[in-house]
C-alpha cells in the first residue's frame, strides 16, 4: 500500500434515549502531555521535573477553574503512573486504606507544571464549552513512560513505574 494522506469524517449524533443516565457522552476532551523527568539510577525513583498539558476544552469560560481541573487531572495521572497500586498477598488486600495506599501529595507536584488550552468553541456546552480535566489525565502515563525510555532505553509496559520496577529494568538492561 502506498503512503499518503488519509482523511476520514465521522459524526456522533446521540438522539433521545431511555437510558437512566442519559446515554452516551456528548463530548470528548482530547489532550496531549509532555514530561521531563530525572531518575535516581541507584534507587529507580522517577521525579517529574516538568510537565506540560495542552487540552481542547472548547471554550474556557472560567480560566482559573479550567487550570485547576487540568492540574488535578495531571496529578491524578501521576498517581496512576508512579504511585497507585493495590497490593495483595494470598488474596488479602494489604494497602486498603489511605494510610497505606499511596496517592500524590503536594511534594509530588512537578517543579514546573504548565496547563494550556485550545479554545475553538466547538463543544456542546455554554458558549461552546466542553469538559475540562478528563482528557488531561490520559497522556500522563505515556508521557512519563516515553521520557523514561528516551532517558534510559528501558521501556516498561506495566504501571505504576515504581522505583523497584524501574531499578530492576535498569539492572536487567545492564546485565547485572
């Protein structure tokens, strides 16, 4: 097959529904993210130094609220990527409380976190608004994982990217 431009068009037109919660979602928020990380090769600990998120929110009616939603989504994504894991032993959950289950804290916020928005007014909400925050969670894991791969040549395909997993992957790569 010869290379070339591929163009497609699609329409989502959810009509009236009897679904109790209203049926399908009326919008999709898309976003991209980029991460710059540092790595302690002795421990495998990843620190996200810089993160940039760009989200299509349709129209940002309240810029400060949009930024807060986006920052929260990025932090939730960092939790999934680096910290959050349910640990079991013999079918027994070992970290079932917030005392034991690790979620992001204020110290986990990247030193530089920038949230930017694409505003094209094409959403179904007031003034063309869409949701804010949902889409920005999605690219966090790939952005951090790709930053790790570019830095070390190690590609991990299991989350979270815990220090132990990263350290073992580095050890295996180096043949130690």
